[in-house]
C-alpha cells in the first residue's frame, strides 16, 4: 500500500496532494483557473488536474473553482485482486487522523474488476474495514449516513488498482446552490462556466455584454454574472465534505469566506449586460427562479420570446453570444434544425459584429450550417453526450463568403431549389383553380435526391426514401441536407416549418408506431372537408395526398348512399362521403390509433356519431361476419400486414381476390366498389373481370401533382354484372 501525505494538525502548512476532477475537455481551463488563484503546483490528467498545496489552497480551490467537479484527497493506493485485499487496504489507513469514531460516513464506490464485481459490494467492504478499525481501537463504530455525512469517502477501482480518497467537496461542485433540484437544466453549472472561460469571459473581459438566445434555465447567464461580479461559486453551498474532517480549520475557512464576500463587485458598478430569451414558458420560469436564488435579480434579464423576434439591446458592444441549441436526437430532428442553425448564424452576424459566439452542439453537420468559420472547437461531454464547443469570431475574416447576403447554397442545393421552383410554377394555376393547399411538389424528380416533398399549408413535409446499399451513407445524408436547405427560399416557407422523416420499408405494426411525441397537429382543408394532420409523430401524416381525386369521386357519388370504408385509416374517405350527402358511413380499421383519429375527423366535420360510425376490427373478419348491405364501398388495403390483431397475414397480391369477393358480397346490386392499393407490381386477377364489371380508373385518379409518379397507386371500380 502507498500512503499519501496529508496535512499536519498544527496549522496545515504541510503539502496536501489533491485531485480536482472536471468535465472532459476543460482540464486546461481548470489549470489556468488554479494558477490565477496562486495554486501553481499542478499537473494535468484526463478529466482532472493534480494539485499540491496547503490547507488554505485546498479551501481556495473548493470555494473559488468554477470548473472543478470534485476536490479529492487521495489517502492510499493499493492492489485489489480479491475482496480481502480491498478490506486490508482500507483497514491499513490510520482513520483516527481523519475522523472520530462517532462521525457519520458515506462510501462512494466507482469501478469494478474481476474480484469486486459490483460497486455496492465494494462500498460495503470499505465500510466494514473502517468500522472494524474503530471497533478495535475504541470499541465504537461510525454509522452510515447517505445524505450529508460528516465524511464522504470515495473508492475508485481500475483494473487491479484501488485509490481511496476523501471527497473534500462532499457533493459535486456544479451544485452552486442557486438551482433547485429537479428543475430543467441539462447544462451543468461547471460546464457552462468552463465554456464561458474558454470563450474569454472574465471579470476583466473585453466583452460588454453576454447574450444567450436559447437560454433554457439561464445557466450561461447566471454563471457569467457570477464571474463578472467576482462572486465565489462555492459561497452559497451549505454542505462541504471537509467540515466533518478532523483537520478542518473552521477559523481559516470562515476568514476566506468573509474575504470572498468583501471582494464582490456591486451590481451598480457593473459595466456589462446579461440578456437571454427562450421560447418555452417552463424554461423562462426556471431561469427567473434561478436568477432570483442567485441574487441576480435586476442584473440578468430574460424574456419569453424567440431570438429572431426579440428586440435585444445591442448598444453594449462587443458581445459574446453563448448558446446551447437543440442538437436533434434522430436524423429527421437534425435535418429539421438546419434552418434554426442558419438563422442563428445570420442573426449573430447581423447584431454582434466584431464579437464572438460560443456554441455547444453534438452535430458537426449542424455546426457547418453556421455561416462563420470556427476558430477552434473543444470536445466535451454534456449529460453523457459527446459534443463540441465551437468558437466563432464574428468578423470579416471568418464570415463565409456570401453569408451577409444570405446566399451560401451549395451547387446541389441550388439545383434542387431550381427544380422546386420549376415544379411550383407548373402547378400554380391548378392549385389556385382547385383551391388545393396540400399537395406534392417533388417526388425524387432527380434520382440522386431521393425524397418526396409535400406541402401542408405553409409547412413542408420531407420524406427520404431508403437509399440502396450502393449509395454512400455520408453522401446520402449530405444530399438530404442540401434538399432541406433549398426548401425555404425555393418555396417561400419559414425555415422552421420544414419537417424531415426517413421512410423505410414498413410492415405489420411498424407502420402505426410513433416516431415522435410532439403532438404536432394542424387542420387542413380539402374540397370543403377539414382534416387533422400530424406532420411529426407518425411516418404518415393522416392524409394520403395521392388519393385526393379518389376522395372527390367518393364525395360526388355518395349522395343518399350507404358508404363502407374498409382499411379506413383516418376516415378521410368517410368525411368526403358525408360531405357528399351519404345517408350513413361505416369506417373499419384494426388500428386503435387510426380509429380514434377517424372519430376525431368525423367529429371535426360535425357529422353525427349515430350515422357515421367507426369500428375497430380486422377487415377480413368483419366482412366474413357482416350481413349489412352498402351502396358504395371504398377499400385501400396495405400491401402487407402481419399485425397481431389479425387472424392471419395479409398479402394484397395473394389475397385480393378473396378480399374483393367478400366486399362485393356486401355491395348492393346497383352499388360500386372502389378498390385501390399502392403495390407497384400489383396485377388484378383476370378472374375478377369474369365475375364483375371492372373499370381501371388509375389515370383518372391522379391529380397533376402526382403525374410524375404514375405508380403511386392503382385504382379500379367494380360493379355486379
């Protein structure tokens, strides 16, 4: 076992070896911070700085470090190849130097090996050894107290080595005391402070204001104000691990605390400003509470607003913009954020000329959307997610060419934009004449840009088709970025109104599962009918745009008819039938999600539940049991389904004859069955033409926005002979 020096009882001047942990990537910042405190005997490690100092230096590090996570004092290192070695290594420490037998303790064990297989076991063996040390020496034993113990002991196991330390901070130093536990705050205080220091913010910094356009709970703003006012980050903390330590010098600590209070800058003497905005009410409420608890009311200003529309006061220059924007957890989320990042960069250029912007993000692709070349970036971890903090100097030498004019589209994006403008020009007269507001404007017109783009009022819904394995994944992703970046200008759509999804081959219940939980619903209108669509939460939006002519056909034929809608989805066909004067409608689908959606669509259009019913059932089984008769039937089954709710597996090519025969059995003698499906290789069985009158209306069922894709669906009308 190796013992490590600790201070003597007589004044604490003996050297103390400490390990200060910190967020990865901020080791240099922590070392500079310690040097500024006069603590210069340091050595860098991974996510830590080793410091040799005296008792006063230890207190200063605890009280003043804005970047450190914990201040640890190693007591011993020893081999741990079995549980007995762990026990003996802990027992060999002279615990009477550090604590009294009636003190309370807590053990934090980190790491395992082949002998110590779980941290709870490691903590228990450590506790047993300390207890046995005091029982043998005094007949007493310390008790365990998990919350605020007199002494917190840390055991770190890495391979066959163990390090036993006192946790002098007692709790993570990022907990300054101004933020309520459980409040929304993904960015830890010490990470925020470290990034501010990395950006050059200090109490003597050249910046005249700090602006956070997406401030969340206000962490950047509060930490910057604490730096400018020279308020010690540890001044508000009530609990410290060293207060129960036997060698704690209460008088020295109190003197340092008093001195720290006297060094604070009066708010009236500040010559810097702190401004923040956020669109979320919950975030602003948390920020205001944190500002109040930090004693910074009147110093830090926050407003509930988007940064694009907020009237910031830009009279104090130069400005440092600190921002932690959303990153996007999935590809579609990331794509949807392209516009936000571009707006952020353009906004910074417009308002903070000759200033700087520090941005934290996990997405390199999104960082590239900022029209400024970064000077440097720092790898850090934010909540376990690997991110980079980019430092953007806002000056002519770093602003990308064309950014001030907001040009900057790549040649590929310009090509996509030109095609979109060409398509919209071709469709414009038809759209105005038919009053169509939801339509397809692009469907893989250029094979290398394999997406479908649908417009829903002033929103663009982008679906990426699954690329062949031969296509490089990075190239496909870059092309998708180009498509998304071209849309706002080409289609005159707000950049934030672009939703991106990746469409893969779906089967069974996958087609019904949620891909998001944003509940992004809106109401759209079509031929006098209103529909609820959801652009984000599901792969499909709730309205198949290619069936617009078929729905109009149903509306025209429905007057006085009994209408049956099989595989009804969200019952848009039933709503059109009701609008056309159908006597009754019945909508059948096996999905609980879509039958509930169908009921809401019917209710939205003010049709009575009595005459316009929705049934959740397997359409095959329902047809086999039903004895009802209908005058007009619409059926648009999926290509394939193996849902657990079905008695069997549906394969539309194999099963369509049985399905149509069952439906025709429910059709009145003068009735019509409209049958459609989107299986590209589908062939209608010849035997059906022998039994029924069959008319292929596919070419009539496609509006101009789907003329480019003749295989989007096939459609027939069947009647009894």
